[in-house]
């Protein structure tokens, strides 16, 4: 509890009072309005006019806006600054995924998911998507670990049931695969992928 309080105090002292809060609030307001009318250049400028590289929120939003504008490398730079400021931030790492995916940097995508799981071991988005990445590389032992962890958290989730079933099938675990394909069909009757899997394990 003391460590949490200390971390919160440090965050407030370093970040909350960076710059003029009134000017920052007005800049964010202008940025939101400009984005809502599709003017990304004006939305970005509203924040760069008051930019302070030590402000987490500004870096996070500039990461999003540059991604939206198709400036993927610049987007990554801002997301990385946000991560450097708050290393335990899941939202900044999830943000970093957008430009990384757009650039086809799959190793970076996997690395971000791994870092998210270090902070939040029960993050289902990271568990599922990292499972898909390693499944695609035929690393079925790793995939099973990610999918089964998600399945234990959400036992009646279609995606986790289906992919745990397919991974079990690839590993020759036919009995487990059959049970999971059946459960996937209970959740999503007539699902083509689950029906295909069930035929294979008969």
C-alpha cells in the first residue's frame, strides 16, 4: 500500500503540475473539437503549441493523433515517450500497437503484449492476441499457455474456447479438443470453424 501511495505521489508531483493546467485543458479542448470535425492537423497543433515532453497525457494523445493522420513513425515516438514516463501504463502500450500493426512490425507487437502481461497478467486482449501470434508461428505450447489462461478467466468465452480447442488439436490432445469444440458450438451454434474442428477429432 505504501509503494502504491509513493508511486501516486511521484506521478502527481512529476506530471500533474507540468506546465499551466488551464492552458493545457484549453489546448485539449481545442484538440478534441478539431478532431471531431476531421481536422487532424489543427488537432495536433493545438497540443504541440503547449507541448511539454514530460506530460504523459499530451504524449499519449499525440501518439493517437499522429497514428490517425497516418504518421506512424511519429506516433510511435510519442507513445514511447508516454511509456518512458509511465512504464506500468497498459494504455500507452496498447496505443503503441496501432502504429506497430500499421507498419507490420509484428515482433514489436508481440513485445508490447509481453510487456503488458508483465504488468497485467490477466489482460485478456494481450493473452488472446499474443496467443494468436505464437499459434501462427506453430509455437503451440506457448499458445496453449496464453489461451488456457484466458479460458480460465472467461470459461464461456467463444474465442478462448475455440482457439484452445484448435491448439489442443494441433498438439494431439484430441479429447480436450473435442470438449472445447463442443463448448464453442454451445456458445455459437453452427459455427463453421468449431464444426470443422469437431469433424477432425471424431
